[in-house]
C-alpha cells in the first residue's frame, strides 16, 4: 500500500511539470505581452510611452529574455523562494493576491463538495432502491432541471429570489458592516448567510449528475448474484444494502473529489463574477484579459496542482475502500 | 449415509404443492413456474433437470422467497419441516422480507449458485462473509466465529484455510470460490442444500471434485440436496430422485435408475438422447429435440411440450392439458400417453395408431426411436477416414514450435516483469477434411493457440505453415497486415459466446456480409452480397428473410448459427471452433453439432475443435490433442486416445467426465487431480504436470522436460514414463485396494443402455 502511495506521488511530478510548462506556453501564445498592452493603453490616454521606462520594466521582469529562460526564472522563484512573480496590473506580488483569494476558493469548493454529497447520497439510494416510484421520478426531474439550467442563470434567479423573500443583498461575501470587521461570531454567521447561494449554484449540476450516477451504479449492483446470495443466507434488507452493493456504488462518490474540483473552478469563474465573490476565478479572468502573465500562470498552476492532488486523494481513498483496486496495484 | 436410506419410506423435508410463480411484465404475465409439485426427502438428493427457460431456478428461488419484482409467488404451498419436533411451515405464506423466512435462509436451507465468483462480494474477504453468516444465525463471538469459519473452510477442502480466510473472491479460482460458497451455505448445518447449477461454470476436473465434495458432506451431515442442473451426466452421478421440468411444470418424477433405464415422458427421453456420451460411436448423428423451449409468455395450448414432441397426438395434446399419472408408487408422468381413456375422450384419436399404454409395473420405451436421418449418409466412412490419415495428403496446416508469451509489465518503467507462456512450444498438424479436437482445462492455452493460428494474436516464436491444395506452403506467422488478407478468408473462427460475439447494432446482412468485403479481391458490388448472405443463411438453417434483423431478435442457438454463417461465408478451408457449443443447452447443442458435421461434408471443411467437453470431442473429432499448461501432452486418433490414453493427465480428464449412467457412479475408476492448474507465469520444473501427477516418480519427472514422442499408430505422448506406466492403476500406491478395470477407465461402449 505504501509503495502504491509513493508511486502515485512520484507520478505526480511529471504531471505537474507538464502542466506548468503548458500553462506558461499558453499564456505566451497571444501576440504581444503586458508591456505592449501597457503602451497601447498609455497611447490611448494620449501620453506617449517613454521607451526607456518600458525597457526598464522589460529588463526588470525579464521580458526581453527568451521564453525558456523566463520560464526557468519563474519556476526557480516558486520552488526556492515561494515567489510567484509580480502582477503587473496590481503591482503586487502574485503570492499576496493568491493569499487573499485562494483560502476562500478552497473553502467554497469543499463546502460545495460536502453539499453535493449530503444531498446526492440519500436521494441516489432512494432512487435506486425504489426505482420508478413517484419519489424516483421527482428526484430524476429535479436532477435533470438542475443539470440543464446554466450556473449563472441559477445564480441570478437565487439572488433575485433571496432579495424578494429575505430582503437585503446577498451578493458578495460579507454584508457591508462586517466587510472590514475582525473575525467574530457575527461575521461568521454573516459569511454563512452569504455562502449558501454560491454553494447551491455551484453544487446543483454536480449533485444532479451524482444522483444519476449513484442510481445507475446501485441499480446495477442490486442485480448482482452476490446480493441474491447475501439474501439467501438470511441477511436483512437494510444491512445487505449497506454492506454489499452500496459499498461498491460508493466509488463514484470518491471519484468526484477528482472531477468536481476542475469543474467547480471553471464554473466558479462565471458564478464568481455574477455574485462578485472574492475567488480566484474573476481574478484569473482579469489577468488573462490584460496578459498579466505571472498572475494568470500562477493561478492556472495552483488550480491544476490542487486538481492533481484531489485526484491523488480520490485514488488513495478508492484503493483504501476497494480491495480490487488495492490488490491490483500492489 | 444414514438409516434413512434403508428405510423404505423417508420423511418429506420439503413439499411443494402446486407452486405458481408469475412475472407481471409490461408484455403480460410470464408464468415462470406454473404448478409444480415436488418433494425432497430427508437425506436424499433430488435433481431437477430441464433446458434453460424451464423455470428450474425460479422454482428454487421461490422456496426461499428470493423472487424479485415484478415476479411473485402467486399461489401454492411450500411446506417445510426441518425436524420432526417442529411443525410444518408454509414458506410461501411468509413475508419474503420478514424475520421468520430470514431465519430459514442460511440456517435451515443453504443455497449455492451457478457463478461462484460473482456470488461472493469482491469488497470483503471470504472469511468476513463466512463469519457474517455464522454470526447471523448463532450467538458466537467474533473470535469463536472465526475459528468456526476456518474449520468450515478446511471441511470443504480449501488448502491453508488460515491464509485463505483473508483472501478476496477475485484472488481465488472458480472452483475455490464454489467451495467457499458451499462452506457459507453449510456453516449453520442446514437440513437442505439447494444447489442451482453449482458446477455448470466450472471445468470438468473441478466439477468432478465439487461433486465428490458434495457427496462427502452429505454423508457427514445427512442433509438433503436439491440439485438443479441441465447436465444428465451430473444427474446420473448425484441423484437419488429426479424431477424433469418443462415450461414451469414437472413432467416426470422418478427414481434415478428408472429415469435412465426407461424414461416415461417423451421429453425425458429426448433429453437423454441428445447427450453425446463418452461411449458414443464417433461421428454418429445426435438426436436433437426439434425446435427450442418456447418463451413462457407464449406457452402452447394443451401440453406445453407438444410442439416438439415426437409422440404428440394431434387433437389431443394440442388441446387438452395432460393429467398426472401415477405409474408406480414413486413414479409420475404428466403425459397423455398414460391416460387410459385418452382414446375415448377424443374421437379423432381413433384414427391414430393405438397408443402404446405402458403397464405400471414395467414402463418401457415410450416412443419408438425414430432414426431421424441418423446420419450414415453424411458421415465419412472408415475408408475415407483412412485416406485422411495415411499421409498421402499433406497437412493443411502445420504448426511448429509455436509460442505465444504474454508480457506482464510492471513498475514505473514498464519493464517486463515476467512472461506468461500461454502457448509454450506447440507442434500440431491439421489434415485436410479432418476434425482435430483440442482439449484441456481452462487456462491451458487452447484458445490462445486457436487465436494465434487465425493471427488474431501475434505469435512470439515458431511457424504456422498453411498449404492449400496444389500451392506452396506459406508461413502465416511471418505475414503482416495486408499480406494476411488472402488467408483470413481461408481460416475462420467461430466464437464461444453467442451473445457477445455479434455486434448488436448491425443487421445480419452486415454481420455476415462483412468478411466478404474484406477479402482482397472480394465482392464489393452490393448486388451479390445479399444473395450470398441469403444463401448462407439457408445453409445454416435460418430463413433468408431474417437478413435485415438485428441479433437481439435471436436465441442463443440461432445466434450460433449466425456465427457459423459469418465464418463460412468466405468459403474457408479451415474453421476454428473455439468452445462453439459450450454455452448452449443440450438439445440446441445437438442441433449445432449436427449442423457442423453436415456443413463439413458439404463444404469440404477442416475443423480445429477447441473444447473442454470431452464427450462432445469424442463425438465430433477424428483426432484429439490434449493440452496442459501451454504444451501438448498427448495426441492420437480419437478412439485410441479415449480407449487407451497414455498420459496420466488424459486419464484424469477422462475420469472426471460424469457418465450418464447411474449404475456406473461411485468411486471406481476415478482419478482426481490434486490442486489447481499451476501458475503459467511460474511453471514447475521438469514435466509441468508433475505437481499434480498421481504417478510422479523421483527420476526425471521433476528435472527433465518431456518431449512429445511418436508411438505406434501415430499416438504421441509427452511423458517420461508413458512406456511403463499402467494407467489402469488408480491413484498410485495409497489405495492398492481400489484397482479399476480397464473397462472403468476406457469407459467402453455399453450397448445395452
């Protein structure tokens, strides 16, 4: 088992390396760089750019170096100094910007994952154990609606409804009185009262998908000979269900850790913009627009690494849960 | 066994009265079990036989309340009385999810299923599942239950039960899993064991050992067994009483000797005739039951069997449901043949020949055995056989030192960690017009060899020389890609699984016509393909109109005909039939085997017939090669190999085949192989069979690899001691008392049967 863990971690290294190269190259793909953007913006304002100033900036950020050298400089900074470079646009270190937004993004993602599991688990089991019952049809219908509605639309509808029913604004993370206050119980409750909208918005599609997957998997497992065999040796229905088919059907839940993360990040860009959330999504969107390459590259890198770690975690949990996986990769 | 056997009338443990289990589907009511009456006596074995779709399993599941929606037990009673102090319980009246029935399941009645690996959960160790069952029905602590579980594993003959306790089902072989299932079923000492086709998915050798085990356990515990099977050979080996089921009803019930000596119902008789036995004369035509079991949803009027019955009386059998007739105290048949007043009831019947009514004391053969085209015409006579064998004609295909190794990659750098030598140097000749049998246990490499010959697999080394009449031999193993195309039409394959081997999204026209389009100078014009496909469909006994249908519309037997049509459309010379009839019911199997032998004569085909079923091989093959762990260990003409085998492995395989004759059961003449097939990635030194060989000797067996040596009459054998072994002896020195006669091992034809 430990060899399996070590090997999986070893496999991560080339994956993360490849991701970092690809993300860096993709950022460099559009013609021009941050300085050409800056120069054109200055020209628009009617202040002709000072070539010496631009050259100085270029030398300072190493933009006149060939791309591989830029990459190496960037990576060296990350690996040895935890320095992700400077954001041109914000004129701040990227690490400071990430420290502002990343914890909230991770908290939001985990909250959404939890929400997805808590809702999908009982509904999925119910749908499989009582297939084609009214409850199953209801869950199926709601699930399909959840899959079909785009996230941003759901976000707008929820914001509108919450305003209508509860009054007040639920956009952003904190109400104005808590926005800059230090942490307190009141601030935490305020946070929760704002958080439920993005969690529902981000989690709906995943929940609906997971219900479908759990239902299909469990229905398949319920027809397996070992279920009949378990019944034939006198096991009670509830115990039989929980011990045998459900454990096999749990695999997709664990796998979600891997595939929900990137899905949340991409969905979160739109939702984060609509709901004005201080997450990495809107930050990255802005960085990509202005070719703020170190910021955009760093966000893509961090999110990718988190996804790879999530996949590793789900694989390890899967190996721990399912002896077939464990014994195949001894 | 106990005194139960001696007493003239044993107590009924389980009595099923007029049981009906229906499935309420969207297309109407399917009567899976339609009025079954049965009795299982304490300590006895009742065999329930019939083709698939006859409701055997549904009947057995009804007993334990295991029918799942939309099915349910409609009416009838299942009286259960495990011991005399307890009163009768009607299991059918209990709540299927209730506490009372749950106590019966596992504790009073144990059940074993067909697919042992699938019947165990892969998520828990076998020990955990065994302990769970024990604790479900007793008050033992976890530690006591574990001790008990290990004892149970030891009792069912699992080696190293302490270690195996922590194994998962997917780490064990099918035979081992079935032992575990038996241990689980018997751990609470049930009075009755229901075994639903427990050996159908297993090899002959494994089957023999499981049947032995069940017999021993029955002797120890005195339990009764309800044994469901479609294999008459198994029935003859294990049954005390037999119930024959057809379309949800019991059509005949009798003691096993009576069933085999003089079947009363035409269906029983037909079932018995369609088994190829080891005693059969080679290449005779099998008597197949016409047609197939109708779907229970459209049960024929009157007697359900009349559509396939040779003795059907029009106007009676297709109108009136037959009554039950008690022929003897413990003998019963449901057939109009035994109705004394049958002729009075139906005026039309007077026009028929008087039906032979059988006096109750001595039931003879019911129906005069028709020689339904009994095949002398299309079978090569002895003279033709000799011409094929005497070497005047060169071999069609010569395989020399063929090796197929599978590399198992391992680790970060995907290095070859070890090699599995699936085929480890095979020499084989296939002569034009013959049928060469290739037999062995599963995992011995016979399918791999077949696939390497059609070049579906890349051989690792060796040559495959193909020589068509009048042309130069070609080594197929050196050809690549397009060079192979001309030969792919000449060598074709028929696959085992009639359901998995046909693309469900293509019509028969596309499926059967496809190989034609692949030929290098093949028919590309669309006009002639449908004609040839129609012609081919007619040849294999299907209607040309079916051309535009999809495979799902056909039954297993019909699909196998489609498979044969696809193989033969290119007019091949050599056809490799890889377990082509193994997945089929007895009667359908007989139809397909007859078709194959007709086609062989008509189209001048050569067959390589790969099978684990020795009785079928004996029936259809001219010569047989026996394979063990990637090597051919013996090869000879069929009769010679079956009558006088010279390799210990061959004798063991032969003695594992259940003989469809209840008088020849019991231990005599049996050799049971110890252990499983060795791991092909780590074969034993010397003779790879030495770990299982009952004749193992110190000299050479463990050190030298034996080679295939040609003996008299082209009888080849790979055994160091073949010359001086007396294979009529039994399992070596331990049991000098149990010496089998040559008759036992050779299984000489018994004409009196």
